[in-house]
C-alpha cells in the first residue's frame, strides 16, 4: 500500500517538475525522475531507521 501511494505521488511530482522546468523533455526522463524520487524516499527511510553508529576510540 505504501509503495502504491509513493509511486503515485512520485509520478505526479515528476511530471509536474518536468513540465515546469523542462517542458520539451522526453517521457523517459520523466519516468527516470519518478524512479529517482521513489528510490530517494526509500533510501531516506532506511537511513532514518538505521542510523550510523559512531565508533569512539
């Protein structure tokens, strides 16, 4: 369910950003931007859930 919502929001945001900043861009670039946005969302969620442990000497 979360993947579905993120995919819809990522696609909508990707289309909006590409139409605003690069109106003549090919659809492939819009799809790649959508995948990048969804991947970034999952990466940031992973980093928040598993913070880096600092090694103290």
